[in-house]
């Protein structure tokens, strides 16, 4: 009977240790959940940056190909006008 009690005690301690590792130790469920949340955030940021890079790349290609895009940027960002145009400023 004494051997059986010792065996049961060892099994209970083993189960407690395994449960501890499952819930609180390295690679626990909570830790995995936190890592998954961090991965989701990083994935979202990477997607946003990829979209931004694609938009910038498209803009670079547009600037390389056509003078219209360069002219548009010069007009709106620098306030430039063509030589044969008249500039009117409307003040409200």
C-alpha cells in the first residue's frame, strides 16, 4: 500500500508540473497568445508599409514616364505656371 501511495504522489506531482508548464511556463498558452497578437500587429504594419511602398513606386514610375505628372506636381506643390498662362488668385 505504501508503494501505491508513493506512485500516486509522484503521478500527481508530475501532472502538476505539466499543468504549470502548460499555463505558466515557457511556451505557455498565454505566451503563445501574446506572440500571436504581436505577430498580428506586425503583419498589419508590414501590409500597410507594403501598400505605401507600392503607391510610392507607382508614383515614381509615373514621374519617370510622363511630363504631365511632373507638371501637376510643379503646379500644386510649387505654385508654378506656364509662360503663356495668366495667374489669378481668388481671395475669399
